[in-house]
C-alpha cells in the first residue's frame, strides 16, 4: 500500500488511537463516578486544584481533537481531489476543477460514493467542535447569604476570639483589613421573616452598661445566630466600597453573611424603645428592629445594595456599578452604613463531566474511523491530489481539449467558458478550436508572452483574499470589543496583565461569568454548551480559509519553481526519480506550524469562553439542586492571548502575500485547465514525467501560420529557453 492510501491508513490509525482513548475515558468515568442527570463529578474541593486539572484536561482534549480533525481534513481533501476521468469530463463541459487545494467546489464533480463519505466526515466534525471542549468543566459554588444592618456599637461588645465562651468584652474593634476568628459572646434570639427585620431582645441591669441578652442555647437561635456563633468562623473588616465590590456580583463563593455596620450607636434608654436617646434606667427588656436582606443566587445580584441611595439616586433603575463607586458610606433603608464585617468561607469547586457529550464524541470518532478504513482499503480510483500528480497525468497523456493553449492562465479564463479543441484536421499544422469567448483576446490559440512580476497575493482570487482578511479582522474586532466589555467588569479591581493573570487562565471565578447567560436543567446545559462552543466553529471556518490561502501561495511557489530550476515531480506515489509528497500540498515546514497554531488557537479559545456550572449552597453548605444553573465563563487573559496570536497569524499571511515569485509562468493557481495546457511536451519526449522537468520555450516546436513563427512552451525533460517577450506562443 502506497500513495494516498498509506496516508489515509495513517489517519485511520490516528483516529483509532483517539477513539480508544475516548472510549476508555468514557467507560472509566461512568464506572468510577456516579452520575445524576448525565453529569458526574471527578473532583470536589479546592477551586485552584479543580482549575488546574481542568486546564490540563482541556489541553489534552485539544491535542486529541487537532490530531483527529487533522486526519479528517486530510481524508476529506483526498476525497475531494478529482480523478483524471472527472477532470476530462469537466473540461469537455467547458469548466475546470481545483487541484492541490481542499476545494468544496470539486464536490459536485466527484463520484457519488465519495460525496457520501465526504459528507459523513464533514457532518461528524461539527459536533466535535460544538461539544468536545465541554465534555469536562468546572462548577463553582455560590452561597445564599443574608445581609444584616447592625448599630455601630454592636461589634464593640462581642468578643472575637477562638474560645467558645459567652461574655462581654468592652472596647471597640480596630478597623483593620485582617480576618479574625470569631466566636461572638452576645446572642440574638428573635427573627421575624415576614417583617424582614431581626430583633435583639435587650435587657439592662445597671445603668450605663451595654444591654446583654439572656443566655440561651444555640438550637434556639435562628439563622442570624449561626453567623455569629459558629465556632471557627472568620470575619473580615471591609470598607463600604470594598464591601459593595465583594457582594455586588451574581456569584458569592468565598464569603457568606455580612454585617452592615451603621454609624448610629445603640445607647440603652428605657424611655425610648427605638434604641436612641440618653442613658440610664432600671431593669427593662424591650426589642429593637434592624433591617435584614436574604440574598439568593437566582434572585439577582445585590438586591440589598439596590436599597441604597447611591444605587438608585435620581434614577428609577438600580445601578450597581454606580453604588460600588461610592468610597465612604451608603444609606440602606435609612441606616447610614460606614463599614462591614464579612464572614469568610472556603471556596467549593467541582470538576465535572458530561457522560452524554463523551458518548456523542466517541460516536463521531467511530464514524470518522469507519470512513477512513473504507477509503484506505476499498478506494479504487486514483485522485490527483497534488500538483505533481496532475503534471504526471497530463504529461503521460496530454489533454487534447487544452492543446495549443500553452500560455493560458486563470486570468484569461475568469468569467469565460473554457475553450474546447476539435480533432486535428488532416495535414494542418494548427489545431482548430471551437470556443465560446466573452473577451476580445480569446478568439485565437496563440498568445503574446508579456511577463510581469507577481506577488503571492495573485495565487488566489481577490474575492478569496478579501473575504478571508475581512473575516479575520471581523473576528479580531469582535473579540477585542468583548475583551473591552470584560475589562469593564467592576468586580475586577486589578486590570493589569499581572492582575488578570492572577485571576486565572481559563479559570471559573465569581468575577468571570456572563450573568445574562443562565439556564437550568438538562436543556439549559445543552444550550449553554452550544453557546460557549460556537466560537470554536467560527474559528474552524476562519482557519480553513486561512489554510486555503497558504496552500494556494505555496502551490503557486512550487508551480513557478519549475521555470527556474529543473526538478523531479513531487507526487503521492513516486516512481523512478520522482519525489514523495509532503503533507498533501503543504511542505512540512509549513504544515506542522499551521497545525500547531490551529491547536493553540482552539485551546486558547476554549480557555477564553467556556461552560461553567454554578452550584448553589444554602446557609448550611448543602446543595440546592433545583437552583443549579449553567452559564458561560470567560477569561480576559486568555482572550488577550487569542487576540495576540490571531493578529500575528494575520500579519504572517499578509507578509507572505507581499513576497514576489522568483520566476514567471502563466498564473495557474489550482486550475486544472491551466495545468493541463502547460503539459504538451514534444512528441519525442517520452516518459518526461519520470525525469527532471522544466517549463519553458521548446526549441523546434510550435506552429507556423505562414507569416509568423509561433513558439510553444511546455513542461519537458528536454532543454528549454526563456520565452521571448512579445513573441506569440501556442
């Protein structure tokens, strides 16, 4: 087995290895960890550990996907490459096909069974782009919490110490940003959910003392007490601005209940049960009410902040960003808040997998493997995959439909029907051609040789260049705009490169979720997967266009090289002195970096926008199943890398376009008609395809119309001369 059959067989081995890994991973995950709703959990606990595992797993996924999709693209190009009989039919119809390129245009010229195989390979590529990167994802836990307004002298009389004791400590807290172990000694024993106020039942025994509540057990104390009485709880002092920033996002993962400390003191006065006024009194017990707010994830972010004067002001709509920019204080429900005490919690993350996605990926992988095996072992036709394959075929059996058109180029064929020659007429030295032409210079076979230097830009039509560059620039512009939007997130305080890197590369954080995208249930998960992976499909379309242009430039480079150097032909199945092919038409020094660039971009994109699940925990750290949602996460630093690498690739493409060809030949691009027209060697030059060949004017070969000697140019193993400028050739 040789030629493209061997190449497709190598692709089948690659696909088989990837399939083995996919099936092994799927079975291992399904049998090791239980699933609920098709979702299993690989790891729970530290968020950094979960993110690191997800990082390396996604890197491996993108390596495997690049290998599988590269093998699939190789096979698809082989299927879309025309055979000699298909080329002859196209020329007889007055059209042409592409040679050496991954051409969709050839699809309509190939045999039906190859169309089916090509279609299966194309269809199974789409789910891989849309699903594979979301097979494994990180889930971040957020907490339902409460915000309580307390008087300024409330924390002064509660001991923050490690001992689980009751008592009263006199003296104020120092306003530092440190976190403290807290076991408060006061108790708050009344809670009224309907009025949205918590009440402190206050008793006083002597004048000028802070009221002390009656000692009661923890089981008798409702939600707010757990904030204060949980042994080992840690509280952090926050300024108003920092407090709003910490709690303004939709996801609160590393902290829970918050005490909003008012500037107003509570001074006991039996004459005034509002908690204000003078001092002194006798044994008295009364109740004072303070606002509280229950905050749940699905209810929207920062509802208690929306009750502040800075959030609303003169506007009817709550502006959280406006509230977070107030540096000193804010008024919440008529209480002037000066600082906060925030209860700190450990972040909880889970590394999860979707069993359904892993099964779908394995099925698509298996279909690709079946197609490749079918092609490698049962494909009978010999397609002309590379430029060298086409030259061999046309040199061994010249195409009469292109005879006498040795200088024909794609520029002459644009917007015209390809000329079709008739049979040679007896003793006539010129071939008579029946043509349908729309141009003034296309009515005769002979053409004047007018050499001109060409840039690599000419290797493809202007429309292809414009569409590819515009598509690349549009994607970079949209990505840059999204980056700008992401940097406007007021939860991100440090927006330097170091600060963005600290947030994590492709890491799910409370600061990096797209709040409007929030779906529940299995269908919500599927919808979020499609949304988060849609950029992968767009990137693949851009890359195919990019790769097509690069292949066109290098094909034209090889084509023009035959005018300056005598070389053997590079073919998929070499004989004699012929050379073996590269990765299809691309040399390895180009194809390998392009594959690496494709893998890097897809991986960076998977770290830029990705599936994230948000698991809601109640105040007892128990999961609330009905509240779990699927959303999209993003990483600003990864987006910056995507923009940087994408811009570099566009500049490289444009840089190649400004290069000039070293030699001059008719512009062929990938047109089968132009390639065929250059392959009419002298009759005595037999087996030219097996020898080193060169393109040029062949001495003693041409036509004589009685008035002018008309020369002839061709690929030949004989000696050739440079065509003479201004002379006619046919």
